[in-house]
C-alpha cells in the first residue's frame, strides 16, 4: 500500500522560499500516476497547488503558477515543491498526494508551514 | 466557470438521509470525487467515478451526477459521518484540479 510523507521546515520567513519534499513508499513514482500538492489554510478549504506526471509534465494552479517549481527524483522515490516569495497567506497545512487522473487516491498526513518573521 | 460550488453547511438527524451537492460546469465533462475530512486529519476518499466506493467505505455513501451538479448522498446518517465534505474534479481543460469550498455536515 502506497504511503506518502511530507517533510520540510515548519517555519519560513516572509519573502523567502518554501521547500517541501514528499517521500513515497510502497510504490515506485516512475511506475505511473500523477503526484501533487494540495494545501489548506487554517480553518479553510482545500486548494490544489500543482501536479507532476511521471512523464515530467507539470500543471499548476494559475493563481500560484509564477511562484511554483516541482520536481521528481526517481532515484530517491520522492518529489518536491518550492514556492517562492511567500507571505502570511501561504501559511497552511501542505499535503502531498497521488492521483489517478480521475481522483486522488492517496494523501500524506500533511505538514503545517507557517510564514512568519 | 472554473469553480465548484458547495453549500457551506448542512445538518441531518441521526438515521435520516442527507444529500450534499456540488455545482460546476466541469461536472458536465468529468465525474466528481468526494472526500470526508475530520479535524486534524487528512481528507479521506469516500466516492469516486460514476458511483464507486473505496474499500472500507460504508454502502450508505453513494454518488450521482445530473447536468452540472454532483451529489453525495448518505442514507441513514451516523454520528461518525459528522465532518467536512469536499468535492473535487478536473477543470474543463482536464489538466487542472478543482475543489469545492466544502460542506460542514452536522449529524444531530
């Protein structure tokens, strides 16, 4: 059974870059599916950030696109997100996820990132 | 429109039937999936595709679509069904994900 685990700093300063990694176990990233990030601001709903296909093609939320970079490291079986120029509005629980195109099959437990000086 | 719209809150008496709806143009082309979220937990998939339940999801959960509206129906709601429910589908291009704003379900 696939498991996803987010890792990264819990605190980031305004204007700096947020970097998160999702480690995948129980399934090889290079075998297929799509891999992505979703966030949830405190007390708010879910917001899709970006996804990367096993082909390397990346799709992202238009509202965040200019600040997003995603990458995959198949040798380590993990994928990563960087979000630049963060503000307090980027404070959220960040989930990594696997999707089959039609639906999101698996979620990580989430990691809280706070943007504050 | 590139949005999915849900009612913010719905309540249901214990044992009764409740329907949670999700509206959006993309639902004319793509099925919605539905996720249950409890405080402090990651979302849990409860319905996907035309009307499919993952293993372990009770059969009181069902899904349907009509036109631009997807519905999640809980037949005989239980206390443990209390929580937030989110719909999700592809946008009309098929490349991006959309989420509804979520519906808080209270089982009375």
